[in-house]
C-alpha cells in the first residue's frame, strides 16, 4: 500500500500590527515607492506621518482589489444564471419550472381571497413541485457556476485589476488620504510617487496575500496529492471574484512574503517607532494625518472662503 506523505500546515508568522498578508505585501510596495520619492513638504515637520500615509494608501489598494465589487460584473454574472439553467435542464426543466410557478400562483390567489392568514404548510402539489425544481437546479449548479466564472474571466480580461491604472484613485472620496494628498502636495510630487507606485505594483494583486492567509487551512484540509486541487479551487473563486490570477508557486510566494515582511517592519520602525506594536501611537498618528492634510488642503480653504462670503451676504 503506497505511503501518503503528510505535511504540517504551512504557517507563516504574521508580523505584529498587520491584519493579513495582503496588507503586508501591499505595504511593502507602497513604502518602496514612498522611499523612492522625495519627502513631501507637508511632512517636513512631522516625518513620522509617512507611516500612516503608507498604511492608508495600502488599505485603499486592498479595498479596491478585494472588496470593491463591480456592479457591472455582478449584473453580468446574474444574467447568465437562468439562461444556463434553461439550457442545461432542457424542455423538462422549463416545463417543471412553469408548472411550479403556476401551482404557486393558484395557491396564493385562492388563499388571498379566502383569508388574510396563510396556513403554515403548503399543499402537497406545490411542495412536491418545489422539491423537484430545487433538485433539478442542484443537478445543474456546477454548470451554472462554470458559466458564471467564464463570464467573470471575460470581464476581468477586459477590466484587469492587476497593477494600478492611471485612474485608480480617480473616484476616491474627497476626504480620503489619496485625494487629499494629491491636492495638498504639488502635482509633480503626487505624480512622481504615483508613477513609482505603479512601477512597484505592475503585476501585483492583493489576492497574492489572500492566498497566503488561506494557505494554512488549505494545507490542513489536504494531503500532498490533493493540495494542488485545493489551491486550484480556491484560485478559481478568487479569479472570478477579484480578477486575481496566480503566477507564483505558493512556497515561493511564502518565501518572498517572509523577507518582505521583515523589510516592511523595519521600514515602519525606522519611520515611526511603535506604530506597528503600540495601539496608542498608531491611533495618534492615524488621527493626525488627515488633520494635517486638512490644514493644507486648498479645497478646504476655498470652501471656507465661500462659506464666509455667503455668511456676509446673509448678514446684509
């Protein structure tokens, strides 16, 4: 009987102050872009604010790449669901669905006229048709999922999320750190930093870090012979949901992540000692950054001037 080699779960130690490996890897790229740029003038008196600035830019990138859902993609995926069920199930499925919907309509119409309160149990005809209908959909669920993912792959091919496009922060809120920094600093500084950030993030997607976050549980569920299948299934879902595509073997990715984590922690400790490990220091700097940018924000001054002008008009 062949021996199946069992490996212990691959456990990377997440550095203090980080919530995920997606955050670590993105922070690493942002701080490298920041280091390659001149120090922003607004940070001259408070250079430690580089730490919350890097963290804020990193969060904005992860938010867009992992949690900013595309309504267009959601609608596109939804549109293929029912046509795929109809095609996979054929005439028998369509007839079953029509019969179930007709039985439900008769039942609700009859009880609407008889009494305002519906009984707790459905009649056998409606219940049996619903059971058969749900069973038919379950039989074809895998085909529907395959078509949904194909539609998602086509969408992400036309709207790639790897890297950072020129319009990446264009729809950021006016009060967000990227939008405020772009207004506060001269255009050349923001453009210099942003260009370097694009270069450092050319092939990056926060899904790389999410794979590392998920890897211990995937390893715990799998033997050596099934780990590849576990990762492949996870990757298919990530590719459809986030537009992520893996280009690096997980062990190589883990090795890179460990080195990048040490480099990132050292950068934060040099720029703002205690930012990662001391919550009070982190909260203080995170609070100070938007206040400083607001003090220098030309939009805020324009709004204040307009408000003062309107106030004088009212007094007259």
